[in-house]
C-alpha cells in the first residue's frame, strides 16, 4: 500500500496514490485498454461512456503511443510510449476543480507553496470528432494536466457533460520527484532490493520502437491494415441488431470501435513513416472520424449508451 | 437612490475574453434597465479570472407608471363590441368614461400601467443577460442546460439603499440563486463572505487577496517588475499584450525575477523572448548596455511562506527544459548551414508541397528567384544579389528552430544567412521579405529586401489567380489581400517604378485574369490612399487620367473583346504614379486656390457641357485670341498658354505638385473672366469662341486629373 503522506519516492508511487485517491472519491478504477492508442481518451471508458445519459465515474492508467515523438530514449522528456492517467466523471460534479486539486495534494504538490493556475486550453480531437472547453493546469509554469468539459464526442452533443482529467504521468512525476531526465526516474522504490529506473524498464524499448516506427514499419502492410480495419468496422456495424443465435438485440458498438482505434493507430504509424502528404493527412483523419462517429451512433442505441429501457 | 452590485462567479475565464466580457455585462445590463424605464448615474464593469462584476450607482427605485387613454366603441354599439373592448383594455365597465363626440357618445378607457420596482426589473434583465451572454465560446456542464464560458458557480446581486442596507435581488438562473456572498482568492482566502455594497465588496476582496480591477493588476505588475529589474541594473522589455494577458491570469499578482541559465544567454534574443513569452508568459529582462536578454519576470498568483522560492525554482526548471530544446535546434541548424550552406538546409523544400496545383516550395523558390532577377533593375537592386537572396529566403523553413517556433521564420533565416557567409543585404532580405504583414507593419526599404518581398508576393498573387483561387467574401485562406496590399505599400512607399502589367501578363495567359488581378491591386491602392486621408473621389479622379485603365479597361476589354488595350503604355498601370497624383491633388484641393479653381473648372465645364448638348457639337476647334473682346479674356488666353506648357512638362517629369501649381495659376484669370464676360453672347462668333476657350480649359485641367469626378 502506498503511503499517503509526505513526498512520493517513485514513479509507481505517484500512480498508486492517484489510484487510491480517485478510488476514494468513488471512481471505478479500471485497467488499461488492451490496444494501442494515442491517448487515454481513446479508451472506450472515456470515448463511448461520455455518450448518453447514464452516470459514469472511472479512472485508469492508459499506456499511450505517439510514434512521431520517439527519440531513441535520448530526449529528457519525449517518448513514443508513455503513460496517461485519465479520470472521467459524468455528469461533471460542481466541485471537480477542488477534487482535482486534492489529487495534486495526494501526490505531494502543496498548493501553499506552488503556483497552480488554470490556463485556457480548448481540447479538440479531429479523429474522434470530439471537442470540449477547459484548461491546461500549470504548476509553477509547467503544464501538469488537461482539464476538459466534453461538449461533443463522435459528433454527438454530450448531455450530461463529462468532466475529463488527463495527467501526463512521466512529466508530472519528473516534476514531483525533481528528475531532469526521464530515464533517470526511479520506477519502483529507490531502496527496493532491486531498484529500477525508468530507463531500466523502457530505454531499450524506446530505441527499438523508434527505429521500427521511423524506418522499418512496412507501409504497404500498414496501408492494407488501415483499409481492412475500416472495412471491418463497417461490416460489424452493418449487421442487424437482432442476434439470430440468442434472439437478443446485440449492437456490437465496442468491437466496431476496436477497429476505429486500430485505424487511428495505424494512421499515426504511417504519419511517423512520413508517407502521408499534407493533403492526404486531412483525408485520413476524416476517415477515422467517420468510423468514430458511426461507433458513437451505434453506442447510443445500446443500454450502456443510455437507450431508454 | 439605490446602488446595484452584480457579480457572476465562475471557474477560470480565459484571459483574452475578460475585458470584453466586463464591458458586455455593463452594456447589456444598463441597456436592459434603461429600456425597462429605470435610470442610473454611473456604471463600471470589472473582470478577474474567476468573476465578472458590475457596479451601478444611483439607480432609480422603480420605473415610472404610465397612463394611456384608449378610445372605444359608441355607447350604443352592440354588447359584443363593448365586451371585446373591455377585455382588450383590461378594465371593468364602470371604469369607462363617456364622452360626447360628433358621431354620438363614445366610451373611453384610461389604462394605467403601474411602475415596477427596481428589484423585479433587475432580476428580469440579469437573467436575460446571463442566458444570452455573447461569449466567443461557451459551454454546458454537469446535467444542466445553461451556457457560460466555464461553469458558473454563484450570483451576487444586491441593491444597497441610501441607509447602506443591502437587499438581495430575488432571482434564480438554472438553480443558481442570487445572494450577497462571494469568495476571495482560491488558495490564499478560501471561504465565502457577504458584502453590503460595491465599496465593501472591493475592500473585502482586497483583504481576501483579490485585486478586482484589471488595470490596477496590470499597473502593479508593471511597476513591481520594472522596479525589480531596475534594482538588478536591468530593464524590463515592454510588452503590453503580454501584460494584459498576464493580468487576466492572476487575481493576486506576485512578481518574481528569475535567472536564465548562463548556457542559454548566447541564443539570439528573439529566440529567448519568443520561447519565454509564448510558452511561459514570461517578460524578458534586458541588459541596457549590451541589449542582451539576461533574466525573466514571471507573475505568480499567490504569496508563499518561502517568498516564491519554490515557484521560481520550478519556473526556471521549465524554462531550462524549453531552452535546451531551443539550443539543441540552434546548434544543429548552425552546423547544417556551415556544412551545407543555406541551400543545403533548404534542400528538403523540394519535398514540401506548397499547393498541389502550384508545385513544391522549391518550385516556388525558383519562380521567386527568376522574378526577383527580372524586377531588380526596376527597384534599383543588383540582379545577382536579389536572385541570391530569393534562392535562400525560404531555407529556414527547413530549420529545426522554425519547425519548433514557426513564428521565428524569416528571423532565423537572417541569422543562418549570416552564419553561412551571405552578405550585402541578403541576410536582411531573408527576414524582411515577408513584410509588410499588414496595414501597420513596417515596409522594408533595403533594395534587396524590397525586390524579394515584391517577387514573393507577386508570385503568390499570379499563382493563385492563375489557378482561380481568389479571395471570396470573408474567405481568403492564402492571405491574398494581404499580399496585394503588401505589393502596393512596397511600391508606393519605396517609389518603385515597376511595370506590374507586364510582369503579371508574362505569368498569366488569360487577359481577363490579368485585368482582374490588376483591378484587385488597384482596389488595395485605393485602400492605402484612403487610409492616408485621400478622398474617394480624388482617387477616382486620378485613376481616370493616364492611369484610368484599371477600372475601365477591363470593362472595355470585355465589351469590345479587344485585348489590344493590354498594349497600353507602361505608365497607365503605374500604381506609383496614380498614388503620387492623388496625393498632389488631395493637398491641392485643401488650399483655397485649389478649392476656387475647382469651382471655376466646374462652372466652365457645366456651361460647356450644356452648350455641347444643346448644339450637338464638340467645341474642340480651338479658340482664337483675335476674337477676344475683353481684357480678361485676353489674360485668360495668355494664362492658358503658359499653364498648358507647364502642365505638359510637369506630366512629362511626373512632377504633379508642379502640375497642380500650374492649374492654380489659372484661378485668378478664370475668376476675372467669369466676372467680366457673358459666355452666351448674342454674337455667335463670340459665343463659339468662348465655348472653344472653355474647352481648352477643360482639356488642360483633365491632363492633371479628371476633375469632373470630384464632388463639391
């Protein structure tokens, strides 16, 4: 069990403290989604669950991949694979700002000594057809979180509105722990019998994936996978709602959405490989958005999507 | 009379929206109150990151009652009609009055609309204002449907009577009930407190670590920051935009002076400044002796027990991370240009699409280079230098620094051109060829810069015109209006004599497209001249002399299907000449002589035009001095002869002030002539001769400018 007072000593302690803080505030602590995504927002616990009228409260760590940010493990704070901490509460509670500030306190950021500011930053995800208004939260001039009130997702108005918090965990932890290079950050307790640093865990993978993402990933295969994911998404959603085997109505919004996630990640890889021109880029984003929109349309017809019983 | 205090307390309002919102709140509420019949003595709006406030002094306690008299049906009208009238007027039968009128006895009703108390009106107006507030972007939150810029938490709305007692205005918007309480600083003074009026409110806020007035916050920041810089022997770099923004990010500004790590002090000052301002909202602090940026000022939103030490340390660390990125880019870029030159740095431009119909950035650079070489002699620059500058002017778009900070394009080009050993105005041209970026941006004056700037903009204009991507309405995605305005300002302010027509014609095949572009350019010229205070009709008058074509030629070309108009001489498309002529005419008309001459010209022209219409001839036969009867007539002959020669010479040498002066010399003889002589003489010989004389006057004056276009 993580300590809840004093300064945290490791990357994982910060994660554990966030988990226990948000569990304490009533969130369902979920696990990462088992697919490659660009950000925690892609987890269906955020994208799909922010739709419809059913209340929701979830928090989770989401490993995220941004192939173009790979730096072979050499840049002090850029990584192609990193962790986000994500909180989504629907409807957004009136004291969400205070809850958020409480989470900073839980990981050792004392508002009595630091300068914490909410600076305008409107969020938009062209691939998800989503946008919201909010802030980036600054601690002593550093962005430590994104704070967003979702207005639209997958082309649907959010009603009620979800409040979304996203913490960039490596950056936040480096700040709290006073570390200058991400690879030097203690991953587990520095006094553990086998003390591991972030670099012990991830330096090699950063090198391997940087090389793969930039130079090796087979673009023909990727292009084909993109088309296949797109077709599969359409095929899934094209099925009639009534399942002939069980006789129940089963709309397959989640399996279809998996294909949307897949297409989105493949697009990011193609982008990193530099084979997408400026004009094509918009077209690809539009194709992923079209998938996200269809999945959202399907989800709101399901029970979890708030379909009237 | 009571005072009204309103506060709308919310989560953090974007800094850029605050000032406008405070103003909108004041305007909309006071408008609503006045419309409902209240008056007030004064009103002031305020904004902080978490609140909009409005204080209204001397509000009337209620709206006046109104009486209205309404005429009804005759007394003997059917019952139904009388009942209908009663319902409509909302009065009972015994309240009606009977009056004798010509047609008989008629009912009258007096309707009294009682005045309404101020609280009722305020509640109504405020709710309406909140529900329809013009935020640039607004949002919903929670399960509600109200829209505000960020979640709205509380409403304070009180009327304070003359005894100083506060009364909460009863109202509610989407479940938020108005009260008399607010909150202070989020961290330094949590908890709610109640207030009794504006002074009490402002004073208690200050005790709760909130400075209500944005101007006061900005002044405090500026004062503190200047003092701290001064104490360190340095000076603050002025930046009013940043100051206003920072004042909108804090309720309790605390100024902290920070260090920049020594290893970054050799970066170009603009890189330091941009990185600090854009990402961190830091002010730059400069050494007045060396001009180097050596420290920074950050503004925190709170005091702390350690006097800001933790906050400053954090900010310095973030800045160092940012600047080590910048330094890394700077050093990589310098290595690239030293090894491969600027052309080497720009090699990748061949892979960057400029526009899918206009080729790559490298194709564009090649076009700009050819154009720069061609127009350099017209500008007075050396063609080789202009071509060299054009060849490298976009290379910095491929630098790592510009990749990270796009706003440094051009500037980095200058630094890298210097590092690559370019000289003779080439580095400056790399920076300045983007200018002018708008109507108030400075226009370059170095000849190489002017040449490349013109070539860049003309290439953009001809390129997009050729593929029919012109601006429409408010849509101008390629900033073509700005490019055209840039061409005009470069030409006019540097007195460049460029044959735009030929340059454009060489690049666009279709004559009507060439003319469309020339016309577009001429409209920008009008814009520039109008901004200089030259009247619209004066500009018209000057377009319609030798330079008339721009408007009429297109019409003619289309009507006559006669593209030979395109072969008109150089001067007719010379925008610089049009501008010079317009300026000279404009100042001439501001003198008494100019004004009088114009009147004389108009009189002459009117008489002549009428006579020509009546007689069906043009009196262009030339007047004969031997028929001059009156001495004033002879004098006018002499004056015309002298003026004609002078105007011809002046036009030849493009000395328009001299042309105007020559016209001015006609004023006295013309006045005397009209005074002494009757044009429509009984003698047809005299009459014809005088009309022919007037024709000469018109002809001569029209050489200077088309005075018939002038108003007044």
